[in-house]
C-alpha cells in the first residue's frame, strides 16, 4: 500500500525548528509518481505534478494539504481512466480495420 511521504527540502534553519511544515508530498507506485506541493508563484494553494498524465503544477485551488492529496488522487485516477478508454478505442478501431 502506498502512503504519502513528506519530500520537502528543509533549510538548515528549519531543522532547528521543532515543528516543520511540509511543502511537498509524494506518493509512488511502480508506474506512478504523484507530487502535491506548494509553489512560490502560487501562494495559498497546492499544485499537482504527475508526469504520467502530463500534469505540471496544476492548481488544486485549496490551502488544505489533506484535500489537495485527495483531489490529486481523484484527478490522476480520472485522467488514467480517460487514457485507458482512449487506448481501448484505438485498439477496437485497429481490429475493425
């Protein structure tokens, strides 16, 4: 079972603070790598990056990390379903000649 991991690059100053605040979350499987992160040019929101579905810094329009992670999984799942459907249709067309 995959779990979200904090992949934030903390500065030395942050290492001295007792409570660090994650800015980058990542979840992986053998075929997928999904990243939910803050972005300096989009304060107050979380962004989705997932190369497998051609997503690069998609604004998730939420300030909640928990909601952002849920939205990211839902969006990637929906996109993968669309991609699989498209491939199935291509195969059907190919077989039909």
